[in-house]
C-alpha cells in the first residue's frame, strides 16, 4: 500500500538529488523533472479520495524515538486530504508555470531544491499526527520560505523581507512548541488524535488557557493574522511562482490548518471562539482596507490574501461555537461556518493562484507591476485579461464563479451567529455581519482596481520598457487550469462537497455523528434572503466607492506613518540589536583569560552549588580500599609535575610536564584495570602533545606576565575553588545515590547488544544517540577550526562581507 | 637549517604500518575487548600525524591523496545514516542488531550493525583530528 510517510519523504529525497541532476542535464529545463514529484503525489493521493470520502482514515507509524514519545506518525483524514491535494496540485501547476517564468540563467538547482524542501515540509505539517514531528516540519516550512523569499539575495529588500518573515513565523512557532509541550504535560501524549479523545478531562486544567493562546500565536503568525500580517507584503519580494504557491495557496494556510485541526481540542471554549473569530474579522477588514491603496499589484494581492485568510480564520472561529452547544439539531446550523471556511479555502487557492500568475505574467512580459504605469492591456493580452477577470470577479464574490458560493455562505454564517444565545452573542453578535459586509465592500473595490486599472482604460506604452504582448502559452496553461476550477466548482459544488469537504467535516467535528448531516447542499440560487441582499449591497456600494475613489482616497493619509506595526517591528529589531550589542560587549573582552574565568566560575557555582545544595558532600573513606605504595608514588610524581609546571620557563617544558600528568593518569587507569580508558588516555595525550607543540611553533616567546595583584588574587581564588570542587566531587561521588544506577546495562550487555565490551556496548548501542550527536559535534568543531584558520579574511581584503 | 631526521624517517616507514594495523585491530576488536571506533580512529589518526611529521605535507599528499575533510564528512554521514537505516526496517531510530554467521574462513562469526556505526565514528575521528592538525600546521 502507498504509505503517506513516503509522500512526505519523497520530495526531500528528490530535493537532495536536484543539484546533481542539474549538473548532468543541460539540454532541458530541470523543472520538467521536478514537476513529476507533485504530479505523482497528487495522483497517489487522488486515488485515495473515494476511500477517504467513505469515512476511512489512514494511519501509519514509524517508531522514531519511542522513549521520548516522538514517532513519525502520519494520519490521512478528510482535513489533511484537502491540504495534501492543494499542496501537490497547486505545486504541480506552479512548477509548470515557473519553468517559463525563470530562465535557465537563474540558479535553478537551488530554487527547485528549496521548493521541494518546502513541499515535503508542508506535507509533513498536514500529515503528521505527532506534535513534535509536526513542529519540526512547521519550522522547516519557515526555513524554506526564508530561502525562497531571499532567492534573489542580491536585493536588499529580498533579504529584509526574508528576515522579517522568518523572525515573525519562527517566534510564533516557538510559542506553539511551548504550547505543544504544555499539551503533553496535561494529556501525556503528543498524538493529536489521542489529545482530541482525552482533552475533555482537562478543560479546567490551569495550563489549558495558556496552551490555547500559545498554539493560536503559532497559527496567527503563520497565517499572517492581524497584527502579525506585516511580514506577508514584504515576502512578495520572492519570485512570483513562490508567492503564488507559498504565500497564497499553501504555507500561509498552515495556520488555518492548525486552527481547524485543534478545533476539536479547544473549540467550544469562549476564549477560542472570540479570539479566532474577532482576530479573523479584524484581519479581514484591515487587509481589504489596505489593499485598496496599494499601487503595486503584488502588494495589492498580498493584502488581499491577508484579508481572505482573515475571512477563513473567522469562519473557523464562528464554527467552533457548535462544539460549545453540543451535538443537536440546532447546532448543526453553526457547523456550516466551518464548512464555508473549508470551501473558501479551496476556492481561494484556485482564484488567488490564478491572479498571482497573472501578476507574474504582467511583471515578466512588461517589466512592471505598478498600476500607475499599466492600463489598456486587454486588447493585446486577451488571455491574461480573461484569467484576471475570472479570478478577480471570483475574489469579489460574483457569479458564476466559486467565490460567489463561499462568500454567500460566509455572509449566511455571520448572520446566523448573531442569533446564537451563548457567549452574549445576542448583544455583540451583530458586529460580525457588519464587519464582514464592510470588509467585502473593500474587497470588491480592490478587485475592480485590479481588473480595470491594469487591463482597461487607456494604454500607456510610453511608460513601459517593453512593448505590450501576450505571454507565451506555457505561462498561460497553469492559470487557465485554475480558472477552469473556478468556474467548474461553481457549477458542480456538491461534487466537491461530497468527496472532499464531507470527510473533513468529520475531522473537525469527530463527535458529531454522521458527517453527511454536516454537509449542506450548495446552491447558487437560494431565494432573496439576507446574504443575497448583502451581496447586492456590496456590489452597489463597492461600485460607487470605486467610482469616487479619488475623492475618498485621502482618508489613508490620515493614518500616521510613524505609529505603524512596521515601525514597531523595525524599532523592536534595532533596539534588540543594540541591547544585545551592549550586553555582549560587556563581557566579551577579547582576553582568553577572562573567558576561562567565566567558565571556571560557572563550573564552581553550578556543580559545587548543586552538590552542596543537594547535600551530596558526605565524605566517607571508611569503605575505601587501602592505598598501595606505587599509587602513592604515582600521586607524588603527579603533584611534583603539577607544581613544577607553574615555574616552567618555556612552553615546551610546560607541555612535557603536562604530558607527565596525562601519562600518569593513564598508568592509574592500568592499575585500576580500565584498559579502554588507559588506551584512550595514552593516544589522546600523544595527539594533544603533538598538537600543542605544533601550535607553539606559531606563538611568540613565553614572557613573564606582569599582572596586577587583583588579577592574581582572582586567579588564585578561581583555581583553588576549582581544585577544591573537583576534589570534593571525587570524594563524595562514591556515596552519592541520587541518580538511577546504570549497572543494568553492563550486567546484560552480552545478551542485549551481543558485545562483551560494555563500554562500547553503551557507546554504540544503549546510548547510541549521544554518540551520534557527539560525532556530529566533533565534525562541526573540526570544520569550525578549519574555516577559522583557512578561510578567514586576510588583513588586506577588509571589505569582505560577513 | 635542515634537521637530520634519517632515523625518524626510517623508523616511521615501519612503525606507521604497525600503528595502522594496530588501529584496525583495535577498531575490530572493540566489540568484545578493549578498543572501538573512537580509540581505533585516534590511533589511525596518530599514524597519519606521524607520517606528516616525518616527511613534508606535499609528499604525503602525493602518495595519499585523501581529503580528510571528506573522510570526516563521510564518517558522520555513515554514522547518522545507520540510524535512518533502522527506520527503513521499521524499528526505532538507531536500533542496532547482531547475529552469528558461519563464514567460510572465519568460522562462527558475529556480525553487528554497530560495526557500521562505529566505522562512521572512526572515520569522523580520523578526519577531524588530521584536518585540525593539518590546518594549524599549514597556517602562515
């Protein structure tokens, strides 16, 4: 059987191979090969649609680190199916589009590696059941998004946009991680499915509310919700295929996914309801309001995406109320908000993907996306114009396009919620339809701006660097396919409802019985009711506002340029930088001896302090073996060598005396019958001595240092302190019994690991994880030394970038 | 001034092979008797360091064209990929296993997956130690 785990790993494997393929394949655009990955995965997933639609779920676990409850568990249900299809489907179209968008002169191997990395990570987010694994993939999407935004990294704006997106989404991600750990503390599991089953026992837990807020922070930052939306417009510095894919169709919807996934966990709580729906509404309004004033087409679409994400988010919030009321005939009506959310999620990906591709075409063919320089393109770019009209009107919520259906359902849900009699909605509920309506008016206005200012009106060829011409066929295929979906979904919405949306309703409302009841039939025509009136109102007022745009546009000037969220972000960033510089300069003196003092003082305070605090210093020498003569002699030799080192006149002498210490310890190991340690000590000592001698070759003569009495005193105190602590630890370690004994390892090593050498059995098998990470650290340290010495900037090339 | 190091060179020629053999022996015997990947790797590394000490870097590089950074990287890759190998077989990450086989010459022999992991450790140690010493000594 096709395992979902494979679907996640596959893009990663290909991402690793792309650079090698790229070097080999010169005769054809590498994108054609990369495109096979999402197409394959899409077909594999699509074959599972019927079984998922019939209520089946696919669950598969690879034990990863079972001792920490971290397993690579995938769970394919209705909700993850929607996202899986979007990621692979839109992914295929975007790659097809990018083949014509990016010329072979760009560093395509990087581009496609990052894109596949993102695809795998995003599939990992939606298919993972284990929260820790989900978190890893979540942050990987941020990292790959960073790399893709900064793809044209010679531009300053690209780098800054990438940094901003990274900082905001990763901080949200870290908050979410803390939330996940709290969930584990409460429920004792990292599995979302198990948490959903057991969370009802923990709703009164003190951690419940903080957990919810932290998880929401992760979702809001990722999905660019107010006031974290500021990263999305800056992320538009990425190549347009990336914007179409990551920043409208998939990655920004990860937050939506998280909220939908956690609705059965937190939904039904008042805080969840208000924060998700109100933040969503605010985002929707603020995004659409700001989109109107953008002169840059891509920025307009960015704000429009923010607004639409807010719409979907608020619908999920509204739908969560059904869980508070509980499963009954009355509460079914509220689940329709969630249904609308998932429906609009798909619709948004289709029309917004097409619109981004239109902007890409305009930018690519004409060299600008500024609406002040565009106009009258429709005669010369008829196909692009058609796509823009279909996408734009769908976004505005007009028939016969899919946006109309979900927009109507959205209005219906907001009207419905103001009639609910929980959470004091009787009083405050009325704000939902009002805000939704106002925001939709602005949505209508910017859709008109997008279509009319770009394609209608007088052409301005004198302001363009290139002659107006239609895009190559290849760039038109993907948006045309998306447009086919935009129209197709309008005429056959129930097909989507039955096969895709119905099973995902079962994921969001697992306790609500038959998902068929939760799936309404979608009608384009449903009589003259409130939502149709609202749509007509939107069209009339929107058209009026567009007509009078010049008269009311100065409104935007009223907003202060000083107190924006962007300024807040910038000032926070620069003040953090300043603060950390001051702190760092305070202790990084550049003198090795100071750093050694820090390290040793830290050692004395933590190790000595902990042992003292826990009462471990109990010295009992009555059970120790008696001291033999040669042991005493060895100790005497070591003591003499140690003291003599202080008075050594040259570095060589000191090194040799240090060697005496090291080899004597090796002899001690021999006496105490620890051949492994003795061997290791001998070889380490030899290699380090060679290393020391090598280093001394480059060092100046050893001169007597004249240091102040204060330094001398500090040094004396620190060195005596370290000596005393080490000695005390050595004496009391025999009687310390606070830790679990590890003897069970070496008693059974031969049966468990098949090795008689218990040291190696522990290193390679029982604690193999530690050893593996140690090897990695060793390697990194080696590379660090190599780069520090070999690749450091020479004094003369001072302008080296760092 | 040229140091007369004929003795060192002559001795090195023989001793290096003894040390290398000893290193391999330590590595292989580590499962049941003292030795293992780390110590085996260190001994091998010290053999290489001795080679570099007795003759100059260029001539060693000519007869032993190894990039020790790559050796280290390969070792790390080997050690970590054994962990993923166990995932492919459906057992937890980094699970190790062993079995006894009857081989033609060696008779009853124990083969373990730890050996692969330890080989990675050994290669990483050799690579890192030699890289560090070489890069410090080559510094101008």
